[in-house]
């Protein structure tokens, strides 16, 4: 079932009539996605720093201010920041190319509503445009190390069509490495 919950269903689910039921694999459409990549947007950075502090999800030793420099995009629901993506360029040696390694985090109170899918698709497209505009940086795509056991059910699928993230290898600890290639990228 997909689409907006209304009437009886919204009362049964108890979440109000304006929360969307996610269709399988489709990005949430009830989140407002805002670009942050290399914009120095103080408002988004401040919201993201408060988000990381409130949830305590950054690894020890990582300062929120430092992570804010890596912000790609933020998702807002009813004016509240509920998720972010960040990226750092890194070389995947087996592919002999540089990728924007993407991280996503969504507020536990907003998980399983496809906010992360929406953020990842939006962030991929934002970074793809930036990479096309900056060809000298030679960024081949986005990459991700799939760190969350929660997505275990999806690990059996080598290609995720909506985000275009396909399996390209494994870390020594077994975690999957996935990339989505940028359409314009070509090897020298
Ligand atoms: C991983 C994370 C970003 C997912 O956020 P989310 O908004 O809940 O993800 P989505 O709603 O877009 O879910 C996408 C799909 O991922 C899978 N998934 C996400 N959370 C899951 C869970 N708790 N259990 C099982 N599957 C899950 C599902 O397949 C889901 O699709 P479905 O709901 O149709 O089954 C979020 O759990 C998070 O912030 N975790 C902590 C930080 C982290 O581990 N980040 C990832 C590594 S960088």
C-alpha cells in the first residue's frame, strides 16, 4: 500500500493524516530537501550540529563543527531538521577512481519513512552536478560503506535501482562497499 494516509487509516495508524506511507523503495515526498554542499549555509549547519549533539550519533573524537563542513543536504519535516547527508572524497583503489563517500543519518523518530532514500537520491544528484561542473576533480560517483545492520534485508540485492548503489566490493570486516557512477564520468 502506498500514498497518503487519510481518514480511518490515519486514525488506525495514529500518526495524523499528513504522514506518508512509504511505497517500497520510493523516496519520501513529504520532506523538504535543502542543498548544503559547499554553500556555507549557517542555518543548516547550525541545525545539523544541534541534530548530531541531540542524537549523540557522531563517533568519539569527531567534532560536529568539523562534520558540518562535509554537509551535502538536509531533510526537514514541518520545519525541523530530521536527517542529513555528508560526504568526503576518497579513492577506491580497486576501481582506480575517487568517489564522494556518503553518510546518511535520520532521526530515530522519523526512520522507516524513506527520508534516507529521498536524501540519498537528492544528494547523489547534487554531487553529480557539482562533479560535472568540476571535471578536474575527477569524481567518479558516490560511494557508501553499508554500516547499518538495519538494512540487512537489502544486502542480498546487489543493485539498488532507486539510489543506483551497486555492490563493488567488501571491507575486510565484511561490510559492503557500494557505488553509484556519475553519468558523465569517464576514465582517462
Ligand atoms: C540507516 C538510516 C540512515 C536509514 O534511515 P531511514 O530514513 O529509516 O531509511 P529509509 O526509510 O529511507 O529506509 C530505506 C530502506 O532501508 C531499510 N531499512 C532502514 N531502516 C531499517 C530497519 N530499522 N530495519 C530494517 N530495514 C531498514 C529498509 O529496506 C528500508 O526500506 P523499507 O522501509 O521499504 O523496508 C538510519 O537508520 C540511520 O540514521 N541510522 C544511523 C546512522 C547510520 O547507520 N547510517 C548509515 C551508515 S553511514
